[in-house]
């Protein structure tokens, strides 16, 4: 698209931030992909990758949001972590063609294309994307009330994670240096997984509260015209 309207707007915003004495930091990059001016339902998800040299490859990381980070926090994911909560894994409704597949192996020999490969245990569990999408579209129905509250909550959560992160990274570095790779990766996995679990709990609580408030106010949008922030995208 070249220098389209959204690109021009965010470029100007970041240039203004770069002119400050503190220049551009990680929270500025978080903001750039979280702002409702650019990010909405079509964003799919959000990611920020810090381009830094680490003392061990497993300490390399990215920040990932399950949906567009306008209503979801960016969460730490380390290259060395060995697992993540099932709710953040691959679910059927996120996969193309799953509506025509089944968790039933009886037709596998004659029609393998109709067999679902998603584990049954995942199918019956929570889906983080579902809950964060639910929160997104609740917040979008209250642009002056619920949306800024949700945004403030997730930005505070991100600040808390950023405050905790250096101690965890340093602890992992000590373990890596001592040759305790498995213990270091377990530490990184636990840190990441605990935050993923906490924010999913928060998401459900925020969504439940938002739904009750909108319903009580008679503000649930029952038309075929979805409400969303004015976007440049």
C-alpha cells in the first residue's frame, strides 16, 4: 500500500516518541500495535520480538497476544520453554476446514480428510482466543467506558510482567551457566505459563462484568452492524 494513512499516522507518532530524551522503548512498541486506531478484530493476534543478544539461545523470547492486543495483553514466550497452557493451543474452530471434520475415526480409511487431528482433550477445554475475542466485542460496544478500562488493565499487567522479567532472566542465566539447562527451561516455562493462566482468568472476569453491564444498560448490540473503534487500517 505504500505510505497509506495508517502507516503515515503511526510513523508520525513514533517519530514524536523518538524525539524524547528516553527515545523509543519496549512499552512504546507495545502501544504501537495495541492502539485502537490500528488494531481490531482483523488483526488476528499481536507479536513483538525484542532484537537483543542473549547469553543463551533459550532466553530469546517474543511477546504474544492471543488476539489483537487492543483488548489482550502481550505475554512472554521463551524459545526455551517446553510447554504452554492448553487453552492457548490449537483449537478446532481456529483451523480451516474443521467444520467438515469429526472427532471420530470410523471413516478414516475411506475418507481421511474428514478426520480431525485436534486432541479430544484440547477440544473439551478452554480456548483463550474465544474468551479474548468475546472480551474484544464486548469492549467495542462501550468505546468510552469498557474499552479504556480493559486497555488500562492489560497495560498494567504488561508493566507487572516487565518488572518481574529481569529477575527471572537472571535466574535462568545462572542456571544455564551452571549447566542446568532443564531447570532453566522449567523456570522460563513456569513464569510464562503462570502469567498466561492469570490473564485468562482476568479475561473471563472482565468479559462477565462487561456483559452484565451492557445487558443491564440495554446496550448489547443486536443489529447486523458491529460496533468498533474508528480505525485507519
